[in-house]
C-alpha cells in the first residue's frame, strides 16, 4: 500500500491542504474522455422527434388492435342483437378460425326439452338370417354412469349429445346428410353407437344400425301458470350399413 503525502503549506501562508470548491463548481466532476459536454451517463437521453413519432404511432396501433379484438370477441359472445346481426360477416371473418370461441358471455336459455338418443341393431346369424333388435337407450346408459359420480366423465356427459346435435345440424328435411360435413356427422354418430354395443349383439354380427332421438318437453315448475305438455316427438334416421371400417380405432 502506497501512502500519498501532501506538500506542506508555503511559508507565511495558511493554505488549506483541502481547499473548498469555488462558488458555482460544487458537486461538479471533470468531463469524461476530455469532452466538455455531458453524455448519456451525465444527462437524460434526448429522443429525436422521429423516434417519439414512431413510438407514439406504434402505441396507438397496438391499442387500436387490442380494442378491436376485444370488441369483436365481445360481439361474438354477446346475445343476438342488432349490431351483431348487421356485422356478422365482419365478425366471423375476423374470428374464424384463429380466434373462434365456443362459449357464451351470458348464460343461454335453459333447455326446455329432454332428448334421449337410442339405437337398434340389424344382425346376421350364422345361417344368414337377419334380425332386428329392440331399441337401446344410449342416453339412459350415460345418465346411469353420471348419477352418484362426483367427477363424471366428459364423454358420458357430452359425447353422445354433441354427436346427435351435430347430426341434426347437418341433415336436411329429407333426412339425408348435407354435403361432406353431413357424411362426417353420420360416421361420427354411428361410431359412437358402435363403440357402445361392440361388434356383435347376442352372438350375431352387427350389419346395420338405426339411430333415433326422442324429444320430451320439460314440465313447467309448480309456480308457473303454463300448462304441462305430454307431447313426445321422434326423429328417426335411416338404416346405416356397418362395415369393418366403422370399427377402425375403436
């Protein structure tokens, strides 16, 4: 360690070896790198007008994009209204398919009818004779699996229902599928039914299935003045042929 010695005061003077700074220079430091002007480390950064304009334009652009996205999403999830109907094409073109939503902002009206989906089977025996089974209530099977289960399976709750609803949406009034989406809906619903019943029924090979929906209106609550309805309607699909391809992956 080197000790630095300060020179003694000149004779006849009272020079302070630690002189006070001159007025107006307190707290200042000598310029760095020999520069007489401060740099970024000494003073605040000075943004150019071009940089400020670019930052402001970018901020406005991002804020506008965020507001547009939120408005489009809100309109797609909101109940049907005049603004949503008038701009439905614009909303769909923006949201589909990247930002599509499958839920609603507000709770929809509760279902006012019960839907039960059933299937009956056409089988072929070893001697070549054909038999038709009675109707099998697939929905009742799902309900039995759900009841008493604190964490019921999503498949038992929605798989069959969604398959039937999809089939309804893609079938015309003539009970025939509409386009390729309708054909896919048929295959999907048929495979759901075959997954439940298997390849054979009572020892005979399943060669065809027929699926139907039964609609029963929910009775109004006791405090309502509405009259209960005992009307039950049915929607019966035609017979669909079953092949080994229908069991692929099941």
